[in-house]
C-alpha cells in the first residue's frame, strides 16, 4: 500500500507542481517557447485548457492552472483518506486543508528546486537554453536577498540564503499541518 501511495503521490505532485509553475510563468509573463515552458505546457495542457473555458484568467492570474493544481492536490487528499482512513467518512474540510498545505509545500519545493538549478547552471553552463528562463523565474526571490547580502569573494550567497529560508518555511508548514487537519476534522 505504501508503494502505491508513493507512486500516486509522486505523479499527482508532479502534475500539480507543473500547474503551479504554469500559473507562475503566466503571472511573470514568460512565454513557453523555451524547454521549461514547453515541458510545463505539454504536461498540464490537457487539464488546464478545458478549465480555461470555466475559469478565465483575470488580473494576470491564471486561475485555471491554479484550479488544476488544487484539483490534483484535493484528489490526492481523497485518495490518501481512502487508502489510510480506516473506513472512516471523508472529512472534506481536512481534505481541503491537506490540499492547500500540499500546494504550499509544492510551491516551496518548486522555488527551492529552481534556485538550486539556477545556481548550479550559473557555475556549470551559464549559457544553457533554460538559463534565461530560470533567471526570470528566480529573480523575484533572489533580488531582495542580493540587495541585503553582498558578494563574498566574488561568490553570490543569495541562493544559499533563499534555500535556507525555504527550508525554514517548509518546516513551519509541516509542523502546523497536524493541528490544522485536527481542527477541520
């Protein structure tokens, strides 16, 4: 049962994260012509495109992509409750909180992954085809830190600071999950 849950959670998490990244890229105005954008569109278009008919983008926010990510997270919550709930009825509030917390965790992991990948590429291959897109995606997180922390011996420590901050936020989110779910049950 654990192996099946791992597989379902991994696939659902990757699909939801792709939808989150699509919404973020649309919010930043990044066109999906580079490898990252093409991948995100290819993975998420089958669910986002139909949802766009129901929920159009407004005020620069891609609501269809966010709704698709929530649907995946909520679906994972339902599957988890069915697999491990011991036959109890589904507390919809707890599943909804699980979905929102999962989306927050995936968004934080996405930020951490983008920052780490951008930092590695800046050292290994700064002219990679995905480098400009990663720079645009990570700039909102890195710029404030770069203003506060100067280069140390020519080394930019802002990726390290952002990754540590994301780890702290993830820890805080994961510590509050049990109490939030208990409140909703």
